[in-house]
């Protein structure tokens, strides 16, 4: 029996050993986080470019589980410029949500920990590294400086409170100083109208279950906008909605974007959605960024075989195909990542050198970066020549 254990099998003893060593690591990290009166100097930092709202720098976020360490985000570097929308794409499980939860510091603790790297947040006159901030300080930034729209509005709204009370609460918690109850209600109604809810007085008094999915998501968006945040993270905001409602919510976000002038980090597995929204695009695969650039770079000159595969697997209106392309194989096990390019086993465009270490990032242009051996100097001529 012991001889033919399935791959990834762990005995109870091994699992106990792992969880004991995990606890040691996470306890030490939690202890550090829970200290009182942390001096500001510990998390004060400097933006590399003052035009950025957020800079992710070599972020590593791991989950210490009983089955082993899941390297959900493993060295992610990108920035969100002020007033721009950055799309983060990649298939399910590639670490998009974990990246955004690392910014909000809403990871499932104690398993989930940022083990390396910085996330610099531009507060205007200064910058903070959120990964080193104590919880009490973070609480002051969440909601009014950065806010999040989640995928499933029903699970994010409280079913036993009226919509109006829930939006009121957000305002009074983060922006309520000197405001009377009437002021707050007025602001809530204003927000509900802004997100396209016509019967705002009626909806104010309704419970979440009385609204449709699209309406609930509008309420969530109103809540996220309540305190004029500088950064809005939209984590698959339209995935749980049906297609026509999806288009309406996207339109709403697009219109709001011009009005509120915040930076948006837009997370989705759907390239079509990104094309409508984003100024810049980051493509993630298995916890790393494989390609990033402007929307034009990614949509018109995709470079990484994974991005090319994603493009090919997207249905196009007016194009007749017998069978839609799908990328062969599956994502490697996040507990046991290979030491070569993570996409190699699925790649249909391998070249010399693909057996080597994980590829470094190569600049194709000022804005366009890719991690792939096809763009290393010696292979470049071949790929460019070979592309039809
Ligand atoms: N609380 C958790 N405990 C253990 N593993 C997790 C946890 N949350 C996420 N992961 C793992 O992290 C990886 C990235 O997840 P996620 O960021 O949610 O993916 P997505 O790109 O679909 O948003 C996945 O392999 C997932 O299994
Ligand atoms: Mg997700």
C-alpha cells in the first residue's frame, strides 16, 4: 500500500510535522504584526515614481497549509498609475485575488502571509508600505483610501439589514465626522442614484434579497465609492452576473471612472472585459507575471505564449471556427512548482533555453515586458522571423 501512494499523498505524521513547522513561522509573523505602538518609521517608504498610486514590488504571498506551502503570489512587480485602470488577467487560481487581498491586507490569517516584498501606497505627501503596517493604521485606509468590490454581492451584503442602513454605516464609519443622520442619508441616496438605481428612495428601505444580482452589485459599487477612495479594486465584479447585466455594470464602471478620477485595479479572467476598461494590462500565470504592457501592447502584440493562447481561446464575433482553441494541460501544483518556466509543460512554442531556470523579464519596448525565452537575444531573431 505504502509503495503506490498517489502523487501528493501525505501521511498523518508528515502533515502534523508540516503544520507544526508552519505554526512556528506564522506565529512569529503574527506576533510582529500584533505589536502595539509601532513607530511610523517602520512602514514609511518612498514611491519609486510619484505618479503611481500603488507599486507592487517583488510581492511574495504564501499560504502555510497543512499540505505544504502554497506560493500563491511569487514575485509580482507592477504599478497602478494615478487615475488609470490596470487590468489583471489570468485563469482561475493564478493569484489575482491574493494579490489584491495583499494590498487590502485582508488575507486569511494566520495561514496567509506576505513573506517578502513591498506594496507601496501613495498617500500624496508620503508613502506607506502596507505589508508592514499595523492593523489599527490599516483600518484608517480601508474604505476611505482604498476599497474593494467583490465578485459575489450577496455574500458581501448583510442579509438582515436594509440597503440604506448598510451604505449609511460605511459613510458614518469612514467619513462621518460632523455629519448628521440626514446628511448621511442624503449622501447614500446620491450614491445610489450615481450608480444608476432609479428608485433610490425605495431601494434605501429594501433588504438585499429583494434586489436582483445586478442591483446588488450596483449597491456594492456605491459602497465602494462612498468615501471617494483613491484606489478601487474590482475583483471579478461582473463574473456572477448574467451577460446583459454584465455589460450594464461595465458601462457603469467605465462612466464612473471618468467622474471619480480614482485608480482602478480591475481583476478578471475574461480578456473581453479588460479590453473595454483597462489602460494597462498585467497577465498572471501561476502566481507570477508573465507579461505586462499597455492595453494596446497586450491586445495587438501579445508576446507570451500564454497570452497568445488566451487570445486564441476568446470567441470573436463574426469569426467562424469549428472548435474554440483551448490551452492544453493544466496549471502546475502550487505546492510543488518546477524550477523552469511554469508554462513550459503547456507551451507549444518552446525554443532553446526553455529547460533553463525561470526566464527573466525582457523588455520588448518601454512599456511592454515579457518573461519568456523566445525574447532572449539569441532567440529573438528566430521568433521575429518565424512569426507570420
Ligand atoms: N485561504 C487560502 N488557503 C490556501 N490556499 C489559498 C487560499 N486562498 C487562495 N489560495 C490558493 O492561492 C492560489 C491563488 O488563488 P486566487 O488568488 O484566489 O486565484 P484567482 O486568480 O482565481 O483569484 C490558488 O492556488 C489557491 O488555491
Ligand atoms: Mg479570484
